[in-house]
């Protein structure tokens, strides 16, 4: 564990990008210290300083929308946990609490025509891409009004209208599918890019490596976003991966890569914008390792006995929403009244989503056999 | 009509569809510069270039996934597996992704993709290169499974598969690539998926055969006609899924006897499915128990004599027909 002063230096360095293996070799590894469990207050303040600088460059309306989406995502998932425990949601239910800055920071840098594909932890990303909380909650309830008519549930949110290519249930399976979506964008000559989300555990699947190889070989406009929440179900990264840095794995494919602090929505946004620029310019792919922390269990059935409450608490001290709010306040963009208003709007939206889901009918029995074949 | 090999008929289908639809492209190992491991894609790369005919790394799961994603985003990929044996590496993409995408997305995302390549045994390539996988894949809703046995069928069915909006698994047979037959030259010559073909009409016994067992069944039928004066009908379903069960049932109602000849293993095979369905629909018409000829219940061996012993052949089919006809 380096001293606080050393860590501050590390923070500043992480904004550097390593492209095609030319960046400082140890950079991504250093990034790991950034989110080590013992976090210094100094680091938090440093992070806020850089956030404030970034905030000042952005339109107020966009900043408000970013904060709103983060708060909405948090409240939505808290409600999911509540109604899941009441038996209103069945099956698996993987929550995004703690990771909101990743979805908001990256996806809100996209054009509406850009494509997104993700894993089963997909509720919040679906909403950030433009799907209504109603259609997502009704899907969780297994109702007709759900975004896929109650056929997919928690893990399978899709919207063709919003270029949201789904939540997928096989760890890492979507990494290759997203690569194919980028292949189509290049084939058709559109300017679309793909944000291809997966967790750090998926990196150990063969398809991750197969996909990065093809994307770099064929120059596909695909931005691979590893949401490193540090646990694959109950197995920590250090018990499952021989190397520490995921970003650095891109260098084996001579692919641009960057390590990003996933608690900092502005840092995520900036890194994504750099990746999008590369992708739109000549189709170059990027691997972003965005470090976050999942507050909840892997799914609702996970008791979480593989980590301590203390560990979770330490991450919550630098919560992405609290950090963003503090920065916005210090930058004098918004104050407590604005935050209260945003909270209220989010709560109202979640309540409306639950009401819609409750009132939506179950799918008609005839739906069992529709959509099997086109 | 031109006389073509199955290989060239497939090539013609690919070529015509590449020209017809700009979203059609062919992707796989050695399909471009090398002209295809079995030369099915011969000349296509030279004619159409890198965009339409794409060599991949040896990365079956990877390029199958690229195909699925590209199809979801509006293209019509034709993905070649050098042999279907290697598709097992990509089975997650075929079964968990391609087959289920339309359903899981509530009808929003179609996956119009063709996976094709040789299925079943070749010549002494031993266990890992000799598997007939149709029963495995046909078990999953969302997939279509096609197995041509003639040059004309190969062309017409492949064109139909490419134009289909569903994932279609197109299973060829390496031993048959050189088989010749008349092929219509019409560029819109299509054989709809799910329609069986009566390859030989008969009155006394029905053989249902597919892919490599079709020529064997036809030879067996001719032998039995000559030796015993028994008239055998040979039906090729051509598409395993959807299966044209009506044509088979109607034939059994006429002949009252059924032999199924197939290259896959016996246990839980497509033949078992056909046998069961015939029992359901034509139980009262059967004059003998249905007989099935399959590959031995062992991994395929290398030694020439053992391989011959394992696979279906004319003599085995003749013996089965004699048995159901009580000859």
C-alpha cells in the first residue's frame, strides 16, 4: 500500500492513454492502487478536483441528466431489491448499485444511433440508452408491457428502437456478438460505434481474447468496456486471474487501452470520448478497464459472505453519486435544492414504473409460441 | 440444365446470392485466399474481394459470434465451418445466442444467418472429424436444419437458407461434394425449407434417408427391386427442421413399412424422432416395426475395415428392408 502522496500522483497519471502498447508499461498496474480498499481522503479530494475541472466544460443540462440517470439507476435498483424480496420479480436479478458512473459516463457520450450490448446486469444501462423505467420494470415483473413482452426478464432487456442489443446471460457471450455488431457498422460504412460491456470475470473466457484479436485485426469500431467490479459471483479477481491488470491485456493485441476509475463519472466520460474518437476516425477498437465496486451481492440470492462489511463501507465512502454531487456543488452548478428535486423526480419515475408493471397483464398464453421463428 | 457437382452447385448458390444482396457475405477459415478447404468457395474471393469473402483466424466461437452480431445488426452472414465437428466450439453462439435471440428480444432482433459446412464422416479421419450433428442441433427451437443430398437440392436449399430470416444450419457431406446432378440455371431457383422430396416412388416399403444415405438408399431400392421385385419408395426430407412429416406419413400409409437410414449415431437420433412421429400418426398402418440403420454406437474409428463396419451401407439398408418386408 503506497502512501497517500504516491497515490495522488497515480491519480493524475491515469488519464494518460496507452495506445498500441506504446504507453508506460506499468500504468494500468498502478491504476490498481487507485481503488485499493484503504482509500485516503486526499485521493477523494484529488478526484474531486479533476471532476470539477471536467464539469466546468460541460453543459448544465447534460450534467443534470447525467446525475438524474445515476440517481434513477440507484433508486430503481433499490426498488428492484425491495420488490424481489416481496416475490414480485422471479429468477435471477443482478443489481447495478455502485456501478452507475460507468453506464452513465460512457453511454451518455454516445449518439442515439450507436449500439450497446451488455451482460445480465442490464436494467440501468437499458434506461440510460433511452428505454423507459416502465418497460424495464414490467419486464422484471414478467408482464406483457415489458420491453420484450415478459419473455426475457432481468437478464434480457432489448430495444431495437434504442439500439440496445440486449442483456445476455452467458458470461462473455455478448463480447463476440458486440464485435459482430461493430463488424456490421464497418461493413455498412455507418459512423456507429459499439459499447460492448462485460464484467472482469468474462475476461477469463476464451471469447474475450478471440474478439479482441478480430477487432484489432479488422479494425472494428468496438469499445470494450470491462466493468471491473472485482468479483465474479463470489470469487475475487485475485483468486481467478493470474495477472492484475485487465487493461494491459489489450497490449497483447496491440489495442489501445485505458484504466479508468469507475467511481468518477467524468473520468469515464472522458475516456469513452477518447475511445469513440479513435473508433469513428479509423475504426480502431479500445479496451477500457473501468474499476468499480458492486455494493450488492452478485445476484439477489447472494449472501455475500466472501467479503467484509468494512470493505463495502470503504467503497461507499467514495460513492460515485456522492462524489459527483460534491463536485457539482463545489463547482457551483447545483445545490442541495436541485439534488432534492432530482431525487424526487427519480422516486416518482420509479413509483410510476412499479405501478405500470403491477397493472400490466401477464402475457397472453399464445405468446409462448410466438417469436420462435421469424 | 447444367450438370454440376454438389460442390459447384453450392458455389453457384453463394455466388448468385452475393450478387443479389449486398448484405450477404461469406466468412470462415480458408474460405477466401485458399479457395475453401473443400473448394466450395472457389473463385469467390478473387471475384468479390475481401469485403464479401472473409478469411478468419482459427477462432470458431469468435467468428460464429461475429456472424450473430452482424446478423442482428442487419447483415446476412454465411459462416463456413471447415467441418461441423468444429462447430462444437461455437455451439454457445449457435444455441444460446442465434437460436434464442428473436425470442428473448420479444421478436425485435432477427438473426438471418447461415452456418454451413461438411457434416458426418469423411474418409478415415477418425473420431473427432466424423460426427453427424443434426440431431444435436435440431433439438433446439429457433434453429432450422437443412441437409441436401443432390446438386440441385444443394443449390436451391442454400439459396433458400440465405434468404431465410432465421438461423439456418446447412449440413453438407464431404463424401458427396463430387456427386454430380442436373441443376436449374434460374437465378431464383429456390427449394423451400421444410419440403421433403420423393427421390424414388414405390409401393411396398418406405426408406427415409438424408444426406449421404440417400444414394445408398436408392442403390438398395434398386437392388431389392431387381432381386425380390419389391417396390421401395425413398424419401429425402431435405430439411430436418422443420420436418415435412406429412410426406413421410402419407408414404407409410401407402407402403405400410418404414426403414430409416441415417449417418448419425442411433441413440436419440432424428430417425428416432421420425419413427416416433410415424407411430403417432400411422400406427394402424404399420405392418412391421420401424427399422433404423445408423452409425455404430462408438466414436468413429480410423481403420478402414472398422470405419466401414461403423457406417451405414447398401447391404445394411437392404437387410433392413428385407426384415420389415419379411423377405
